[in-house]
């Protein structure tokens, strides 16, 4: 042929033979003391049919009162990765929350993250140290 071929699937073909992206949900909360110091951090995340959360990842190890909880709803729906769905989802949610938290604390968002990373590296807290 020596020419491009245009292939278009019908909506029926696409929905019949395609795969669905997993469904995720996450809720973040934090506690600040009167001086706007971070004293608590809580994340609960889950999805259908798997959780996007890895409990022992940043900012675990950097916050004294840190709690990560996960849940999942088993399903027989066929799912597949559309460009790393778990890591893309949780990274976007987590980083947005850290931005909002830094703003509430009156800190530069990058400086705040560097402060947390330094704590996790030099003086980690928790059962599973980073």
C-alpha cells in the first residue's frame, strides 16, 4: 500500500473489547497546632478493585502522628493500566494536598517538602523506617 491506513473502531467495538480504568478515591486530613506546625497526617484511600495507596511511602517517616488506611472493593470488571493509573492518581492527589497544607502553614511548598524529606532521611519516625 505504501500509505497510512485509518482505523476507526465503532463505539460498540470499543466498549465490548476494551478495558476499564480502575476507580480510586482518597481523603487527606492534617492537624496543625496553634503555631501552625504539622502534628498529624491521615490518608484513607481505596478503589475498585484495588487500592492506590502504599502506606509506607512519603510523607511516612516525616510526621510523628501519621496514619494511612486503605480499602478495596473486589470486582470482576476487567481493568487495565492506561498510563500508570495508580501512581498518577495518588501522586496528583497527594501533591495537591501538600500544596494546600503548605499554604495553610504559611510555608513555601517546595521548602515544606524539603523539610519533610530531610526529617524522613535524618530522623525518621514510625515502625517501618524509610
